């Protein structure tokens, strides 16, 4: 048997929920290790809409969710400012929408305390020129936009900074139980295949859509509904603020701005397999037809890719509902000692990205109770370091756009990146769409190596622009070999994986320019660079 | 009134125009972009991005007997033409050769310019990179090449392009610098120095990015070969590849010299039809729209990548003349006097986005020939 590690708490899942739990544990001084089967945010936490809910969407149907959302919305704007853009949001009624909903919605928002302000339609149209000219009523709410890539990375980094540990590419393959007690987990290192045992007083299952699988490893039944939603990305940002339909929540009725693009969605279909990220053209067509009601020119806009993720919805009973929308999105915190007679295991699931902090707070309250630790939660006050780094990069010789990006992005890594920009020939731009320099790429490659373009993309936005990595993925991989950051095998495997992943997301939206871009990617990799379909094991 | 109007200036369009003109037709060429040749590697493949010889190729492309019978002739014509242009191609469609790419991977190709030499199984090679050329990284190339050629002994050298260079440059930028003797000499000096200091033994082959000069490639190649005492090859990779640019520039110059009328930065926005077919094209430049009439029209606007075909949510469209196409990109009800060449012939002749150089050459050659037959029958020959 391999290495044995001991700790107090093991957190399974490097999504937003697990990240929040890890940070809360660390801030309360509880020793903890987070294990994630792939990279941070592999699951739903980077496969969502990125809307920082104001609660307005849920006000009519789920008051509790609305209350939690609004409260957390205010807290997160304060505590994770580097990952949130305070865009504000519109709720727009178009002629198709039911008139009677407005009153219900207004009074529900008032009851919860969500500030709602009516905006003259003409003014709204000035601010959002893509909006339907036939809009009848527009209200403004305090919605925001979350960068879920940076948020999950930053929250974990801050936890690590406070003494926690995080192991990515470590999949839990077994939950170790002794009689009626969970004593730890067995994990497998995805890069080396090596297995390790982590012993702990308590295990927190924060594995989102994979929750039932982890429960199964512990020998207990857990019923999850994985409700898959599709999202599509436009090649530029068409709206300043979030745009919602003012109606009972349905499909394809939200447009969320994200940096330079807009994300549009979504749908809801129940799936069995948490690894089901499939995308269907028909589903997209349906979305576009519906989205047209808010944004009439939607079919003329260019989509660069689509993706999907599953909402992990906990269901105590077995009544099934195909749309998944009528199952509560409420938070489920399960004490398996009370529920199943199994000690040492807690499951936290359901909820939303917006409520991750609160979910973590409740979880760690329970953990503390079980471990007899009294420390209080401080995550509603303690800030995660901001991403701004405007005092840096002023006298570095580099492209102005790349400097601009870094000064809003580098955060706690600013000093390190600045030094490397000055010292080595690392100031050139590798990814032109997102202005990523080699210095920045280097700063996110882990010390132990493990070169992975996907990990780099999630941390730097490399390859996220309109060309979807056609040029920069190869460049980054070649440079990594050149600079001793990757072996040529690692570079090759990672490139194949990256190109394959990007194409999957492009294929379903591949008309017009995107169809062209996809062919260019094929031509360059297959013809110009001579890549062949290899049987590369994707980590 | 032209005898032949070619739409598109990729390899297929350019060759069609040149050959049509050589047949004595009054020829015009209309083009918006610069053609996908700018993104190509400048070598002529059979099946792009895949292995396979003549047999597999003709099956895959469903070549008709008539096309096959013209193959040798077309390749000969292409070689004669490129020789005349001062940028000769060599190679043989029956015996593909392995060449190394800017990634270190090896691909098989049919025809290639003189700046390229095939890669062997054994021996010593040195890969030379320029600090400034970000898309050609010697150590990375070495890794991939070593896997494909385990018996090669490979060394790498990094040099700088000198004072006139910028932080990051493309292969083409570097090539323009190497057109100048002082830069060339400076590079040779650095290579020799490193060879001595690092005691690198004399190789059989030096591998460079596709940067060995644009205008003066012959002199650059000769100097490197002579001074370094070994065969020198370019390894094309991430566009722009000078191997392709040289061909493009020379073809264009030749077409102009022959008297092909060029309508550049001009978009075909439609056409007027009569019962016999297309009467004239409606063309648009930045500030005005006019018609140009012709007897025969060659459509060389490319496939999806070239922009000649577009995937829309309700099917495939031909973009220049707005003709309907089926789901395989074949034009439905093609006017009688319109001749699609290269990737304009639909998806069955494109692989990994392009048709491959050999097919482009063949289809242009065959089309001009067919058009010639038609012209004789129809009695519209102008000469
Ligand atoms: C389409 C869609 C749109 C959404 N939009 C929004 C929105 O706009 N705003 C909002 O607030 N919320 C939104 N949500 C909800 C929100 O994204 C989720 O509630 C949240 O991300 C769930 O986070 P999580 O950490 O619980 O799960 P996940 O992010 O899925 O994390 C679970 C992690 O566990 C890991 N894991 C699984 N099995 C193992 C194992 N055996 N070993 C180790 N690790 C394992 C997984 O790899 C994964 O990374 C949306 C959801 C969907 C599906």
C-alpha cells in the first residue's frame, strides 16, 4: 500500500462547495485536505451560468432560496470582490409573458427585501441596445456576474494560505469504513496512478453531481437528480448587465456578461451519469428560438462554443420530474449518522454557486459540533484577496493590452509575475485573444510539473477567445517543453486533449465563422503541424 | 467582356487564371481575401492530414477516369510553371516523401519546393531556432522528431536574428530579414560559433523554420548549405509559412505579367443569369458596385475554410453567387458555364479543411482543359 496521510477533515470535491468548506475549515483552524478527481472546478462549478443571483429569479417560487441568494449576494460582493463584477441585472417583460406575474414577483421581492427599481423602457434600450424593442416593462435588481474560474481557484488558494491542503487529480476510489464509522478515503493520483490513504476524523462529501457515487462507496443510498443545463457563449459581450425574462423561470431566459463575452442559457434535462456533458444541436436550436424573444438578433450573433453542466439536486423522496425545475434547489446538509447510522460522514449538496459560502458555513458548523470545536465562522467578513494589481507592471516592457490584463488579474501572484517578466524573456504574448504572457502561464504551472493546458486555461483564460486556442495551445505546449516545464510526451498529450475538448464545445455551435474556425484548427494541427490521431490517455 | 472570369485567388484560382490565360483567353480574377494558400505549408499533399498513396487518394476523392488520366500531365505542368517562376517544385506523386514539420512531427507529401529536403531515418541533425520566432521551438521539435526517428541523433541551437528583429516574429518576418546578407551572415556566424563551443559534431542536415528568405531564398539556401557544409531544410509549421508565401507571390506576379486582369479586394455579391448560364458577376469594392461579364466562370472560392461555402443553421450555402448547395457542399443546379475547382467542389474533396495541393492542381488543370474543349465546341474562342 502507498502513502498514508493523516488529517482532521477530508473534503471530497474541488467545486465551489468543497472550496468553500475547505476555506471555512482553514479559517476556523481545523486541519483539512481537499481532494479533487480532476482540476479545481472540473464539475458544475465551472459549467454554470456565472450569475450572482440577487434572489429575484426565485422570489415567487422559492422564498427560502431567494432570501439566501440575496443575503449571500451582498456578502460575496464584499468578500470575493476579485471574482465578481457588479453588473446589476434587468428583469424584462416581453409581450409573450404573463401580465399577472409582475405583481406576484414585485410583492415576493418586496417580502424578501430584494431592491427592485423600475426603469423606463427607453432608458433600458439605450443601455442594452440588443434588447427587444417591444419590451413592455423593465426592472433593475442587484444581480452580478461571477467569474467561477477565478473564484474557485482563489478560494482554495486562500484556504491553502491558511494552512489547508488541496490535492487535484486525486480521485476518491474508496471510502474507508470501520463498522459504523468512516475513517478516511483511498485516493488515486491521476498522473501517476499511485494510490494513497487519507485518514481523517470526518469526511465531507461535496462532490456535487457525483454525490451518489461517493455515498455508494460508503455503502449508503443517496438519491440525486442531476439536472443538465446547456449554455452557449457569444463571441463578444452584448450586454452590460444581466438580462432576465420577467416570468416564471424557464429555459433560455438569461444572458449573463462574462468579461468580454456573454453567456446565454439554459435548459434542464435529467441525466443519469454525472460525466454526461453531451451537447445537442436541437437543444441549442430550442434555446435560440426562445432567446430571440429577449434578443431578437440572436441568430445573427456569433456563438464561439457551448458547454453543459449538471445541477446536483438532492431528493429525499423518489418522485421524479423530468424538467428538474420543480425539485427544490434548496441546500441539503446530510448528517449520515442521523440519517443512516454511519458516523464520520457528512454530505453537502444542492444549493447554488451563489450560496456556496453559506453552504460551507452550515457544513463546518456541523463538523465543529462533531469534532467538539467551537470556533465561529468568519467567512462572511474575511476577504479573499482581490485580483487587482494596479501598482505592478508599470515599468515592465510589454504589450499594453497584456499589461492591462495583468493589472486586473494577477492578484497575489503579481510580484512573482512581475519579477519573471523583468528577468527572463517571458514578456511576450502567447495568447493574443486573451493577452496571456508566458510569465503568467509559468506562474500557474504547479511546482511538481503536471503540465495541463486545461488547468492553464482555467487560470489564465489561455485559449478562451474566439480562436479557441488554435494558435496559443500549440505555442504554450512548445514553450513549456522548451523551458523545461513539460516533457514532450506531456505536451503532446495535453495538446491532443485541449484540441479535442475545444472542438467538442465548438461543434454544436459550428455555423458561419465558428465552423470556419473549427476547420482552421483541423487544418493547422493535422496538415500544417502533422498531428495524427494518437491513442492518448486523457488525464 | 472576358472569356474567363476566375473567382478566388487561392492555389486553384491562381493556377486556373494562369493556365486559362496561357490558352489565350482574356482572363480576369476577382478576389476578396488572399486565399488559403497563405495559411498553407507550401507543399502539395495527396490526402491532407492523413496517410495514403495514390490508390487511397483516388478512392477517397472518387476521381473519375478522365481526371486520373490527366494527373501526370497536371503535375508536369505545375513543375514547369514553378521552374519558370524561379521557385521550382520537385517530388513525385507515386513516391511520397517524409518531411519534418515545425512541430517535429513527420508527414508525407508529394511535391515540395527546393527549400525542403526529406528527413532520413539515420544520421545527425541540428535544429536551428530563432529566439524571436515563437512558433518554432527547437527542443519541442526535437522531442517529437526523436519519437518518430529514434535513430537520428539530434542537437538544437538557438540564435538571434539580430538588431532589426522584434520581440516576437512569425516565420515570414524572419524570412524577410534573412533576405538581407548582413542578417544572413550574422546567423551563420552564430551557428558556427555554437557548433564549435558546444562541440556539436558535423550533421547531415540542418532544420530551420520556413524562413530562409522570400525574394532571395536561393542565395540564402546556398549560403547556409555552403557555409554549414550540410543539407539544409525548412520545416514549415504554424502559418504564415514562407514556403507557401513564395509560391503565392510568384504565381500572382506571373498572372499579372501574362495579362490576367486582377480585381483585388473585390467581393462578388451576385450574378446576372440568362438562359445559357451566368452573364455577368456583380462585384463590389469598398465604394462601388459594377458588373463584369464573361463567357465562362471558374469558381475557386474554397470550402468552409476558404469562405466559399458557409454552414448556416438551415444548410450549406455557396457564398459568392448565393447558389444552393446540398449537405455535402455540392452546388445544386450549377449554371452551365460555371466551373467549380478545388474545394469549391464540395466536402468530398476536402479533408481536414482543405483539398490538398495535388487535387487543387489537378482540378484547375482539368477544368481549364474542359473549358477549352467547350470553347472549341461552342465556337467562342477569342483567339
Ligand atoms: C447549467 C447550470 C447553470 C447554473 N447557473 C448558476 C448561476 O448562474 N448561479 C448560481 O449561483 N448557480 C448556478 N448553477 C448552480 C451551481 O453551478 C452549482 O450549484 C454549483 O456549482 C455546485 O457546486 P458543487 O461544488 O456542489 O459541485 P461541483 O462543482 O460539481 O463539484 C464537485 C466536484 O467533486 C469532484 N468529484 C466528484 N467525484 C469525485 C471523487 N470520486 N473524488 C474526488 N473528487 C470528486 C468533481 O470533479 C467536482 O469538481 C448552475 C448550474 C447549472 C448546471
